[in-house]
C-alpha cells in the first residue's frame, strides 16, 4: 500500500488535476485535511463547465458527475443542465443508472452514492473507512478458515494498511446488472459487491486474483460474466456470477483503461498507446485490432451495435463486431473528453475537462467509411 497512485494513469482516466494527496498512505497528512466525505458538494452556476469524468442515461435524463462532488442533470438531451447537491465533496469518477430512477456514483475516498429518483437526490452508501473495515473482516474470516496461509497473511497485512491509511483510495468503475446486484472496483484492487441494492456491501478483494494490488480501472458485465481490466496488463474474468475469478493471459503488459462487450458477446479491451484487443472465446485468447488513432484509450461505451471509444487526445472512434479495428469517428476538437453517452434525441453527449459537449458526428448506428471533426454546441 506504500506505493504511490500513478499520476500518469490518473491523467488518462481524467483525474490528474484532482489528486488530493500525492503520497497514498500518508495518514498523518490525511488527518489534517477536512473530511470531504462529511461535506456537501458546493452548488455553482458553472458546474456544467467544470471537470466532469462520467455520464449516464437515466431514462430520458442525462446524469454527469465530476470533481468536488459535482452532479449535473439534463432533461433536454444535454442542451441545458442544472446541478444537484450530494452529501460529499469528493471527486466522482463513474456513474451508472439501471433505469430511469435507480443509479449509483462512485469516487474518491471510497464513496458510493445511491439515487432513487433519477439523480435528484443522493445518499451515501459506503465510504473508504467502512470499505477498509469490510475487507479486514473478510480477510480475518479467511484466516480462520485456514485458506493458503501465505496468501492470507499477505491479505491481512494489506487489509490492515487499508484501515490505517484512512479513506484515501478511489473507486474507479462500477457495474450494476439490475437494481440489486452490483460490483464496484478501484485503486489497489479495491472491489466491493452488493446483492441488495447497496444496503449491505461485501469485499470481493479476496476473490479476485490480484496479489500485487494492481489498480482496477474498468468492468464489463453481462448475465453471469464479469470482465475486469487494470494496470500492467491485468485481465480477470468470472463466468459464474462472481463466485470464482481467474486471471487471463494478457496479450499486452501495458495498462488497460477500458473493457466492453460487443453485441455478439466478444470482449474488447483497450488502453495505453491505443492498444486494442478482441476475444471471441470469453478471454481464452485475444487478437490485436488496428487503431486509426494510436493514442491511449480512456473509455469504451457500447451504443447500439457499436462500441464508441474516447482517446486521451479527445478523439472519438468506433468499432463493430465485424470490423478488424477502430475507425475514427471524430477527430479531436477542443479540450479532451473522458466519456460519451447517447442522448435521447440520438446525439452523442460527451464530458471532459471543459464540462459538457454535444457532439455532431456520423451516426454510430450506421456503418460509415469517412470521419469528420466533432462540433460542439
């Protein structure tokens, strides 16, 4: 736990400008800082122009989240936005709604927020302190069951460090398959699961083969299949709903920041230097895909029959099940984006370092051999 959270990887996830403590594990410094998990987010007229890191559909509504606990809503496909207050002022890194009403957002200090009303109001379900205690308790139970002694001792030491460090580690991705079952992952192998909509949470850190405590950046999930990607080429899967996970042979040693499932079930992973790979056999083998813009990829979102990718330069790319690689959908225009979503009116709406952008690009649901620059409104 003493190693630092890599600022370069943070940048590529859209987080470079908002790291609060450079050295993770400095509990004495953390103790001197205000507890941002107890401070409500500050309302600002410029919220939609702040650094926003993730966006999701909640029925006909769009919900975007970002730095300092900012949450903004749009009911007109991203043309206008309004901010709502949340109970924390930490940076929020990911958001997902499973329907028009229920959604979750995660972020720094190990926070998990829940909304029952389409993002109008939020409650805190978990923070880093409680998450660390959950992992320590689970590690202690494993020790009592005399599971692989060396691994258990390593896990106990790491879990105690989580507790001692305090809530200084971020969640970076989440995946809910319905209103009750969800998985949240993050830095240093953080992994928390719920089967009751977040009323209770359970540590899955002992289930995921990640002895180095590598950062987990992305989740793709469908039915009983889970695919996780992370730093140093880490790829992990479960084919039984999370009961058992196994490490996959990675075709690349660099970090993967994104993972997605194609309509036919193939797995796509992408990351540093624009490297992209596809597996048509549930991760048993991977084939390299071409990339028209070999820049590090920060997110992948399935939209219709295609997957839309955002790269570090702010370019948009797309891929389909029958394509051998990524095609340029829109060249960079303006500040870099971190994520996109399809709006109710059929447009693409992106978020990034300059806030919200409505994007004019070729239809992602149609096959197109040409590209054009993105136009922001």
